[in-house]
C-alpha cells in the first residue's frame, strides 16, 4: 500500500471580526487531501486535514518541503509493521527530516495539517472512528464519546452593541452550550467590563463566561484586568500576555486566584514543557489549550500528553483551541477535558457532523469512519472538490 498523491488548496475563511490582536478579514487555511491506493467500498481511501483559524494557510511550505519528502520516500518506509496501514509516526519523521530543532514558526502548522489528514486515512483504512482507534492504541480501549464543548464567540465587529452581544450569547445557550467565550482587550477595560456585565445578565445558574485577551497585554495591563476580573466567577481568563512570556503568566497567579488558560499559540512539546516548568500554571485549576493542528499534529500532541503526565498534570486539564473535529476525536479517545467550538464562525470548517447536537454543554461522538468529516455535508462537499 502507498500514498498516491497529496494535494493542498489554500481557501479563505475571512470574516469581518477581530480580537484584541488581529482581524480576520484576510484569514486563510490550507485544506489537504492524502489519497491512498487502498480501496474501500469501491473507492480509494482519502484522508483530509486543515489547519485551525488564526494561522494562515501553509501551502508553500507543504509543496516545497513536506509533501515532496513524503512522496519521494520509499513507500515501504511509511507503513506500519503489519504492512496494512500507514504509520503516522514514520510519516511525521519523514516530514521532519533535515529540519533543525527550535524556531518552530509556521512549519508546525504545515506538518500538523498533513498529519491530520494522515490520521484520518489511517482510521478509515482500519474501519474505525479515529476516537476508537486512539482509545485502542493509546488508552484502555474505552473512549468517552461524550465530550464537553464551549461556544467561542464574542468577537469585536462593526456595529456591535450590547444588545447584539447579548443576542449572540443567548443563541449559544439556546443551542445547548453552558459555557460561552468573549474577547477582551480590544476595547478599554471599562468597556470590556460593561460587556461582561451584559453577557452575565443573560446567563443562568450553571452557565459560565470565559474571556480571552489573545496575548494582548503587558504585565501591568494583565494585572489590572486580573484584579478587575476577580469580581466575577469566570470559567477562565485566557492568554493575557504574549504566549512565550512565561514570567508574565507566572506573575499573574499572585493577582488572579481563579482559573486561567493558555497554550493555543505554543506549537511544540518543548514550548509546552517550558510553560509547565516556568509559567506558574496550576494543575488543580488552570487549563491548557494546545492545538494539534497548529503544533505538528497528533504525533507531537502524544509527546505533549506524555510530558504533562511526567509533570503531574491530568490530560483532563486540556481543552484544545481550534474548534475542529480532530481535537474532538482526541478528546473522546484520549480523555481530554473538552474542546473549543465555533457555532457560527469559520464555516464550513467549524462545527460538528450534521446529526450532532449540543446537550447541556456536551456532544456525543457519532460512529463515523476516520475523523468524521463526511458527516458534515457542507464541509465534505469542499473536501471532495479537492480529491476528485
């Protein structure tokens, strides 16, 4: 068996929204199709992958470095010991060959996107949902098909007022979410607090708000927000400062006793380890948001989970960024704490298979082969156009 072809297409996911740091008016992503010579139901097995929002498409890196390395390798070096399936770890090592360590940059996104497509193909070849394959290979064989999800929204956009913000949050609650998220740092502290108060006015018992600064603040501003936010029972205070400013993150524990979250912009096991070593994160309350699609894929994510175990962290403290079905499968198969969700944004790539509904803040994973992209009609239509 072998990989016949790998295709990439850069697609727009633009939207007139912004967080505290960037706007999404020119945002793109890479969609990848890994076409194999394995036939199921009369058709070649194709694995699909795409990168998360917030980082742009990486087609040039893929086409110039990573796809050629895979396609020029001896196919026998890319399959598992049974000879019946691809080996994601061997393929990852092939992609990373002749790469220096450190300075991860955008290559982690390029590799992570291809890695997602490889895992989709591997699970389809084995005839299993990816979450079941992961539970079989790296767990006890018993996935937790019920996964916590929260609704990421609350972006700044032209014409947004408090009533529109409240309507947005009500729409998430009406769809079954119990935790919603709002961006902060794109307005003044006083205005952000007024927006928080507006959202809290529509939440009921058992429903919570998380806030996200997207790395905008210096230490003094992060502390000012921490003090002001301490009056609320928030789900978390997310990424207050630059993601690599571990000293800032560690200092905040002296000013903010409630849960914090960060990690979505750390793209390797080594950077994640530095956060755990030096960032002052508290394993009893804080949350880790590493996103496999941006950080070299599931092969690297498995290394990150092992590192967390060695440092006394439960993988249940991980709620990945990105809102994609790959992380949903990892959460179900490997016991993470949940996953981000974009109910309305970055379509058709955000969201769940069409039959999946949010109930009391949780979704239940359906029995679909691979990652399950085929269960989302609008997304699968785009994917088929690439692989046809």
